[in-house]
C-alpha cells in the first residue's frame, strides 16, 4: 500500500488547526492509499501545540505526529523538517488554515497513480472550482511571478505559488532546499523543473482564501523575496 505524507506547517493556528486535522482524519482517498500526517509547529505563541497534542492523544487510530521548531523560522523551514522526517511515497502540503480543501487530494493523486506524472500542481486559476474573490494585487503579483518562473523553467504553469503541490517523495527529498519562508515555492519549482525527465501535471482546485483579519500571513515583503528567489534559483544558484 502506498502512503501519502501530509505536511501541515502551523504558526498560531489555534482557531483552525483542529478543524484541519478532523478533515484529514476523515479523508477518503482513492487508490487504496494510506495517510501519514506531520504537523510542524513553527514555535507558535498561542494554543496550537496544546491542541495538536490533545488531538493526538484522543485519536490513537490516526497516523499523526507533531514536530516542533525550537524557534520561529518560517514556513519553508518547517517544511524542510517535515520533508526530512516523513516516510510516505508521496508528499503534499496542507496549510493549517483550510484555504485549500484536502478532499481534493484525489484530483492531484490521479496523474501520479495512473503512472503518468511525478509532480502535480493544484491551480487556483483553472477549472470550474470555487475560488473566493479577495485581493486584486495579490492575483497580479502571483501571475507575474508565475510568468517569470515559467520563462526560466520553460514550464507553462498557471499557479506556481500554489500550496498544493504533490511530489513523488524521492524527488522532493533529493532537492537541496534552502528557503525558510515563502520563497519555498519558487525555489522548489526551479529545482524540481531540472529533475531529469520529470513529468509535471497541473489540475484545477478550489480556493477558500482568507483575509489578514482572518489570519493570512503572507505580505508584500514575501512577494519581493519570491521575486528574488525566482531569479536566484533559476540563474545564480542551482
């Protein structure tokens, strides 16, 4: 039986973390795939860790583990720790805020399980799925970063910055990833695109974005860092 490792980076997500874990607990995956859940807490200052520990204690039947960062380092650093410690055949990231619907994992798994793909991106900008209308300039920035990334990688992605990227574990574990914050997305895309004969697919997914009042954390500084990372990992640093 194949296993999907679900990495859940979390920082001050006490309002949504239990809802996310319950969604993952009751997840119904096709293809006879089991799940492994790794919550990587990025030194939260609220009750996130306490809630996760309580959930683990109350759900002995769920394959879930908590990893804790000694200090706050960023989403990318949390993912590095999750990647190093997960044991599944495939890896996907699930943000702890439910902007993305884990019930759509099956959509991303299909190309891989059919033996056609190695990496699958879930695009918020294609297909007929629900997409919350929020920030105009975020969308423009996302599309610009995706276009610039495509120009270097020679891919034709519509959503390079998406959280939902499903990887064959051996590919993702082989990449020497360095970015500790939101630069993870352009870095992993640049390095993954150079994997010999990699087969990349893109599928449409839903997106239930949240506002800053609701807890969104990415900001304009992260956008400029992402721009630098597109240039850095496609030209300067391999």
